[in-house]
């Protein structure tokens, strides 16, 4: 029993370690992110603060950049990006884009179906 517990603790410790790539010239290891979302935080904060057309256009550009160029380990769009982009499009009245984005979110992340269906209710009514 004791060996099992030691083995289990050891497995848990190694399973929780971040992925690493090669070291640089100083021997420092770099962590590889699962997803890339460069600049989204600042752009989102700017949109929430100003909520004008220019901020919405910048946020739209940030979403498109994330969707088109994923450099993370998984190579796919992070969870919630399509849904957030869809909510932004919903606010702009672009129902066709909303449906497409929400379908993409459900396709990548089936566990989001219930949430996405709730988001789509105002459009379907």
C-alpha cells in the first residue's frame, strides 16, 4: 500500500509539470503555452472601458488574429474565443456570424453546447 501511495504521488507530481522546450544559451528553460492569445487582455479591457466602434474593431481584429494564427502546443483556438467573438457579433447584429462562431465553438468544445444554446436563445426567438 505504501509503495502505491508513493507511486501515485510521484505520478501526480510529474503529470503536473509544465511542458518545456530546449534551453537557451543561459540554460533557462522556456514553457510552451497550450494556446496563444497575444494582446487579447489589453484589447478586451480597452473595449470594456470605452465600448465604442474603434474599440470593437480592435477587439474584432484581436479575435481574428487568435483564430487565424495559433502558435500554442495544441494548435487550436482556445476555449471560449469563438463564443466571446460571437457575443461581440451579436451586439453588432450580425446573426449569421454569430451562428457560425457558436457552431465552431461547439465543434471544438462539445461540453460548451448547453452554454452556447443559452447564448443563442435571443437570436432564435
